[in-house]
C-alpha cells in the first residue's frame, strides 16, 4: 500500500501549493477590491483605437 | 481509493471559497440614493434624468445633442468626456445615479500648493527619473463607470502616462511625466471630472490600511482552516466508513500523523486570535465569548492528542478543524459592510494639509508653504480668508479677521478676532487675514483633545455588547458545572470515563448561536438594510441597533424642511406676494453656484420649481465678477449689472416702504440692487409632516430628545412635536462638548443611545453614542464619524429599520434555543462518556449549520414582513 501513501503525499503537496498561492494572494490584498480589476480589464478593449493614435500624435 | 482523488478538487473549492462565499453587495453611494426615486412625491419628480449624473433635472434642463443635463457643470464634464472619446463611461453602469458628481464650480486654485516639492513629497509623490507617481484619494468614486473614467486619465493629458483607480480604497494612482504636467494640473484634471482629490498626508490614508491588514490576516486564517478541515475530513473518512480493515490498519498511522500535523497548524495559526483575545480579556478581568471557544479548542486538541498518543482512538481532529473553520466564517461575516461607502474618519481631514509660515508679521515678508505636520511651536502662521486654522494660535495681528468656530463649539455665528486672543485649530477664517503664533501643535490642540477623549469613551463600543457578556458568563458557568458533575458522577466507577465525559462536555458545548448565528443574521441584515436605504458600518452595528432605547436628534435641520417650496415666497417692493422678477432669479442662480449659504440654496430651489415652463431666455444674463460672504450678515455679489446684496434688512440698507413682518418660524432674506431694495424672500421652516409621524411612532418605543446647537428661537419650530410628544426633551444652545457630556451621561445611566445627526461637527458625541446615525443630504462627500448612514429622505423609515432590528434579534434568539437543544443532545451523549469521533464529526458541523440556516431564513422572513413597504434603493431605474 505504499502507492497509496505516495499518492496521498503527492496530492497533499499539490494542495499545499495551492494553499501557499492563496495565502500569498490574500496577503497581497487581491481579495479586497473585487470590482476595480474587472473594470480595468474591460477598459483596455473598449476605447476605440483612433482615440489612442490621436493622443500619441499630440 | 476514491478518497485520494478527492483531495485536490476539494481543497481548491475550499480555498477559493472566501471570495465566492460572500456575495459582493451592490455598489451605490450615499449620494446616489439621495435623488433616487424614493421619498419624493409623485409629480414632483417628473423631469428627465441628467445624462451625466443621472439626477433628475428638477430646475433647468439643458438639452445638447439629444441629451439632457441638469446643470452646466454636468454638461462641461460631458463635453470633456465626449471630446476624449470616453463616452463608454455612460454605458458601463447605467443604473446608478451619480448625483455626487454634480459640481457647481470647480475650484482648482487651491491645488497650486501641490507644486511645491515639499508638499508633493508630503502627499506621497514618488519620482523616478522622468516619471513620477502619486496616489490620491477621491471620495467621489462610487461605481464601475468612475473606475473606467479614472483608468483612462491618460486620454486627457498626454503627460499622464497611466492611471489606476482602486474601488476599495477610493483612490487613484497616477503615473505622469513631471516635465509635461504639474501635480496641481493632475489634481485639476480630477477635479474637473468631478472627482476632487482629498489633500491628505499618506499617514491619514494609511489608517484604513490597518483594517485591511486585519481582514487579510482573517482571510489567510480562514483559507488555512478550510484547507486543513477538508483534508483532515478526507483522512478521517476511511476509519468512519469501515473499509477493508487490513487496509485501514496499514494506512491509519500515516493518516493520523498527517491529521495531527494539520490540526496543530490550524490551532497554531487559524485559532490563535481566540487565545490572544481570551488572554487580553482575562487580564482586564472580563470573560469574552472567545473564552469558551478557546476552551473547546484546547480540550479538543489535547484529548485528540491523548487518544492518538495512548492509541485509544483516532481523535477529533476533523471536528476541531471544522469548528475553527466555521467560527472563522462567522467572524468574516461579521466584518461585512456596505462596500459602496467608506466610513473612515480622521481628525486630519478637518485640519489643513499645508499652511503659510511667515518670518515676521510685516506684510513684506513672503510666506513659505509648509506641511502642517512639520510645523513647530513658536512659528508664525499666516491664515487667509477661507482657510482653516492649522493649530491653536495666539493672534499676533488681525486684519478684520472673523472666524467660524462651528466645528469646535457648534456656534455658527462668526466672531471677530482681536490681537492677543487665542484661536483654535479647526476654526475657519471667514473674512480678513491673521498672523498667529503657534501655541499648540495640531496633535495637542484643543480639537485633538476633544477628539481623543471621545475616542477613549468609544473604545467600549467596539467590544462585545452587555447582552453577549452576560450570556458568556452564564454559558461558561453552566458548561463547567455540567462537566464537573459528569466527571464526579463517573469518577468513583471509572476514572477514564470521567475524563472522557468531562472533556466531551467542554468540546460539545459551543456558543454557536452567538458566534455563528448572530454574525450570519446580522451580515444578512446589513445587505438587506442597504437595499432599503440604511447603510451600516458592520454587522456589529446591527446587533447594537436592536438594543437601543433612546434616540437623540442632533439638529433641528433634519426635522424641518428648508427646501420645501410652499414654505418660501417672494414679496416685492410694495410688500406684496408676487412672482419673482427675472433679475432676482438670475442673481440667485448665479450666486448659488459660488456660495452655499443655506438661505440662498433654499431660494434657489424654490426658483427652480416655480420657473419650470417659463422661457429661459427671459433670464437676464448676469456675469459674476466677485462674491463675498460676510457671515451673520449676508452676501455681496458684484456683477456687470452692478452690486447686489443678499441678506438681512440692516445689511442691505436703503429705503423701504413696504411692511416687513418676521414670523416666529421664519426668516427674511432681502435682495437689494445698489441702494434699492428689490424685495424679500420669506422663508418658513415648516416641520416635515412625515417627520412628525415618525417621531410619534418612535415615541411609543423610545425615549426621545433633541439636543441642538440652535438658539431657543431657532428651535421654536419644534413646538408641534413637543405638543404631540410631551415627554420629548429639547436642549438648546448645546456645544459639541455639552452634547458629548449629555450622551455620555445617558450611556453611563445604562441607556443604549442612537444619535441622529449630520455627522460633521459632532464627532465626539457621535463617537460616544451607542450608534451614530449620520443623515446625509445632497452632495456630502464626507465620511462622517458614523456607524450608519441614511439619506434625509429615507430617515422617515427609521421606525421600520429599528423594528426590523429588534424583531430580527428576537428571531436569532429562536435559533439560539435551537442551538441549546443541540447542546442538550450533545451534552447528554457527552456526559454518558460515549461521544465517538464520528458522531462528533457529523453532529457538530450539522448543528452549527442548521442554527445558521435558521437564523438567516428567519432574518430574511422578517425583512420581507417589515421592510417590503420601503422602496428598494438598489434598483434605481433610469429614464
């Protein structure tokens, strides 16, 4: 049954990886602002491209 | 075998839970609800909605390109936005009213100080070669559209490289090229768009950061507890399910070892605050609700470790981690608040950010701009008209200086300052200028003392309520009593069983009604109430809301209706009631854009209503040259059509032929052109009829009182209320300190006091009250020292809100009885000494969850029963 134990350890290692990722994300404050990032993502695509070139030319 | 493959997905689900578990409340602002459809009579609100701010156009309607605008300010911002192809702004968040964006006049002049390098550094400017970045707090950020616009600031000026708005902190970080744009211009761009930045040192902004740190820590603890609980549960299943005995015997040691490690992790990290808080409270001689929790956790851990150590069983690690996970979810729910609003309140916001320091009191010495934080005692400070005093000063020279001490003393009449007098920080200079010697620094000023004292007395507020404390004491004594009885019963026959029974009682008895049901119910109630127009700072405020027995109204202004149009009328030169002439109309609307004198605003609102349907071309085109407010007297408006005076009779002067009567409940505003009096507005302040009803309703359950800074004459409008409610006590001429002492006295006498006020100049009293409810009126962008916010229109629903809170707390008591039943079942199993780990693992979470579910369902039912009559605020319709 060593296979079982190895599998458990592997799965736990993977899960711990996710846990560490979560702790880091939570620590960096990503869960505090659930609204701005979504809007920021939208904002990149929506402005019409001509407006950007116009600004660059100025 | 199957359980192994469940590890990973299960863990991921639990890890991501905190984000999905809490549904994000809808985003609105306090301001947006003010002009929402609720609370206004039908017919009064028929104008089209402004394309920019979504406010109803109550007065003038400017129509450009098929869009309607309520004022020139909105039109200007629209033009600015459309000129830069950012009209998506109007498409992102169509449902929200953005009344806070309505701006009369943009003042960018006072941002000039930002160009001084020291000031910019003090504000947190970071320069890196050709690039600089700054983070500015803009309280007007209320919706997704705001974020879109502020993320695209680079469109407005090529020297702005990029910008990034943060909703949670209501701040925008801007990267720009200092050689292309000055910081003052950056602030100006924000102000022009309707998002004037607050000038605060980063330390004041950072106060909010400590709250974030606490919530981050809680989130991490929650995540770790969820991770451990789910994995320990998986590791425990094989033993419970009685799979192949041989298999289990081989695997069990490994499973147990892993469980022990995970359990130690969860107790050591996730449950640590329960220990530290218990210890802290014990040192103060108090028993908090953390004590029984810490006791249960400790007992669970040590009994499980003992079982594993002596190989008598598998332990209760799954129950232990599950319990901690559930408790932390409850704690998380308690911190829920309405995200669209920020409630922080700092003294720094009332004091200026910069000041002018002079070397001598002569006129020729040039003042240097300095940060208030760098001010030293004995320095000379120059204060000009409109500025706020940065520190307690001893006046060295004064030129016609009049100061308004409203914030400090509540006295709104300005006083003339003489040389040698002492003036307080926070006072505003209304006219003239003065040079003062710094006596006390801002941190030691009289205002700061007042502030600190109020904070000290408010400390008790954040800790648990007396009700909870009484419950905890009762709970701990009972639990320990039962545990000892059970142990002593078994002690004579079986020592092992005695220990088992003793520990099992401590493990099973969990005050989950208090630690879980209440937070979930109040968290639920916070979002339900937000939809109905009452915004609470946290779930704890809701708990306190249910215990109130006394209501103190801070100002008469909330009860009277200044803007009521039938309370105001125009009398012409002959003293006869008539229509308002076009010249006066245009004068008033012109002056009100530049000055916010309450009488002017009332007159302006009146004019908007009665000028509807009239030809706007009939208005005279006046051009504003200069406007000056002399407090306590009136306003002088100089235009291209001559000099106008608006104010009292003596102030305006000139010959008067008509008859002038001043009724007891009204005031007179005279308008004069040069030396000729054009006529006067008679402004009455009738009591709002709905307020009268509200007071009557409240008087049946609560002790009511009014504590106001107004004079006895000003408060005479309260007559009808006093006649209706004889028990109403009215206190006049109350300074903030008097109010604070009054509230403190009430609290010390064992009352739970709700203070209803505007939240601006009564910080100390508001902080002392059990709950401070701030009534917001149009355009307030301030974050008052309040636990709760309500718009002046929704205030009439106060009885409903309070009834809801009280009945919800009763409902939570029902779920509290249910948890007692569970505790009784659990205890009867425990005292018999036969609490198997499997029973505990199912019983404990199941009982907690059903108690929580019951509390939430009952809360929702109460909301449906009691709040359904109130119009929904979150679903503001457009056009």
